[in-house]
C-alpha cells in the first residue's frame, strides 16, 4: 500500500466544487483524493509527453542525431521507413 501524506492546498471554489462533483455525482473515482490524484497524474503525463515531443523535435533538427539515426536505420536494413 502506498504511504499517504495529508496536505492542505488553497483551491478556488470552482475547483473544490468540481472535485466534489466528480467524486460524488459522477462517481468517477469514489473519493475526492482519487479525483485529485487522477488529475495530477493526467497533467504530469501530459506535460512529460510535451517535453518528450520537444526533445524529439530538437533531435530531428540536429544533423548529428539524424546522421546517427540514418546509420542505425541502414544497419537495421530499414532505410525506407526509419526514421520517419
């Protein structure tokens, strides 16, 4: 079981109302804690995906990376489809 820590945050009335609604009316997560955990996890994954996307975009613009990727594709015998 995961260790839990009690925290206090100052949230807007709208945020509080929505957390309660998600927990009670829609029964999406059964408790307000689970609503908040799910929201934080979703935001975390979204931001991490954006950061990774930015890293791949930077890599695609890097001639050294592209050359290395081309060499790997050649070795793997997949020059036509990789890297995309």
